[in-house]
């Protein structure tokens, strides 16, 4: 009995972690979509914190994300993703360099503008 529990328990743990990761991705995608829409349309969209199908909300983001991720994850040959993942270190270095440059720029001035100057 313990043998079977030892086989099933890690699988359930991985499935739980994947579900949590998917929920976090949906929660991050929804405000990002609203920000892009706001930037393109020049309007202020309404943010709905609870998932609903009556308006554009996290429910639609979850469906769209599932429709995109399922075919990607179903591929047999994932070499292209491995190559893209190997470039991740370069982008992390660029991001850290950006943070350091902004740190020195921010410590050299006390004039901060939020939004546009107009």
C-alpha cells in the first residue's frame, strides 16, 4: 500500500503545483491585458476582481491561456523551447543591469515625475 502511495503522491503534488501556477499566470495576464488595452485604446477599462463571464475578466484569460498552452505543451519536440530557455540567463543579466542603472540614476536626482510632465 505504501508503495502505491509513494507513486501517486508525487504526481498529485505536481498536479497541484501546476494548477497553482496556472492560476497565478491567469491572475497576472488579466491586468496585463487591461493595461495593454488601456494603452492602445487610450481609455480606462473597468477592473473586475472576481471571475465572471458577463464581462472580460480572469475567466476569459483562463480560457485563452488554456487554449494557447495546451497545444504548446502537447508538442513532442520541445527543442525550440530549450533553446529559448538557454537565452534566459542573458535576459536576467540585462534586467539586473537595468535595475542597477536605474538605482544609480535615482540616487543622483531628487526630481521624480509620475506619469507625464504635462
